[in-house]
């Protein structure tokens, strides 16, 4: 089977972090079927983080609602389809588009009987999110080929980021250049570390490195928070929230000396680079389920209730102290890690 050319479809319509968390599974499929042509269907707003991966040949942008219109005329374009996610609309699309479909078990037994392999999500979890996706493809005998996440920047994207920073920073060479991701998305706001704590952290870092400079990252939803924090920090900061695409943000991240952020999509993006990072995790989504695996310069800080049944969405992130984060930042930066990406540049 591995020696034949296969047309393979991977369906994964999700947020930024989950989109990146499936890259080890994509890589495993490509190594299992080296002569295959892999097509990925992903959300229009997130698909760009998968672009330029050397083992993906084609991309289809669709949402859980618009996918209904796809594949109605061209039946069975693919030999195998993997569906990451439990939405019936995605599975029905895959069944139209592919001869064989591997997906999670549904409440609809009629739909389950149409699947080539039906994975029970209860049996596949609890595990690290990366392993949940790998476990599904392993039901077909696909072997893991590393568990690190992957994001591939082009030389042009990296050069553009370097030029943008050069124009902003002019002759003031920052030592170090630090990126801050101050918030998760609105529906997961309980993951957010207090903005005042971020401010206190920047002051502690500036007392240690007076030439430090802070880039405040994030999307349009964080503009107000970023502007407020930047005003407090002063001239040693630049709010970039809502001004860059996902790939432009990733390219800026590749130029950092240190990253500090809460558990959200950009933190997963940052984990694709071998650059010092400090990530903060709420007890509802601890690092052992969502943190980077095997990152050589990452400090993962869990909420004190991470392994407690007392944790809920009201458990405040303020229970992670500024002191804890500051010392974690000192530790990873003092390692003097090389500023380079684990991902390949296409």
C-alpha cells in the first residue's frame, strides 16, 4: 500500500492551535505514503499556517457550513480521507469525496457504518492533543514521524519581517527582543494572565535588561489590551495586534529572542521555532495536553490547580505569579539558544 501513489485528503476545520497540532499526523501520513498527493481542507482563516509544508500538495479552504457544497459533482476524487473533528458535515463531505474514510465515531450509526475505520474518541483520549490526531491515523497503520509542530516560512517572509523590525527599531538594537501574547480568544478568556502582571513582568525584565524591547502580538480582539500595555511600557514597546497576517506574525516571531504568552494559537505558532519561550497554561488546558513536545528552550508554567479536580473556569490565572514567570524567562534566555526555526524554509 505504501508503494502506490495515493490521493489522500485530510479534513481539519479548526482554530489556529488545533490546525498546527495536526501537523505531526500530516507528516506521518506523508512518510507512510511517500508517493502520495496530500490535500488538506482547512478553515479559510487558518489554512495559511499550513502553507509551504513540504508534504502538502494542495489546499482547500472551507468552513463547516460551506463544506456541504464541495464534492457534490466530483465523487471519490480521493483514495483515503482522514477527518480530524466530529462534525457530521465534514464526515459526509469526506464520504462523498473519498473511497475510504477514517474518522471519529458518531452518534449516527448509519454514518458510522459508512466509515472505513471508525475511531472511538473516548479510547483515543485523554492524551496530548498531538497524540489524539496521531492515534487516529495510526488506526490505519501509519507510524508517527516526530511529534513537534511544524510551520514553514519562506526566505522572503523572513526577510520582510527583518526589514520591518529594522525600520521600527532603527539603530536601537534591542537586547533582547521579546514578544508578548497577552490574551487568548474571547471564549477562552479564563486563560488570560492579568494585564497588570504582564506590565510588572516587563518592568522586571527591563531592570535586568535595560535595552530590552517588547513586541505585543495578537489579533484585532487584543488591540485595546495591547494599546493599554504599550502605553504603560512606553517607548520600549510596539503593539502589533491586528496589523499582521498569521504568516507575517510567524515571521516576526522567528526574529524574537524570547516569547512570553498565554495558551492560544500564536503560542503554538511560536513553538515551531527553537527560540526561548515561556508559556502559561490554565488548569482546564494544562501543558501536558497542549504544550510543545520536545522544545529545547521552553518553560511551560501550569496553573497550581492543573492536577486538581477543584479547577474550573473561575480559577484565576493570577495564581501564577510574576516572580515565577520572570525567573522562567531568565532561565530560558540565559541558555543563549540559537535564533533559528525547527521548520524548513521553502
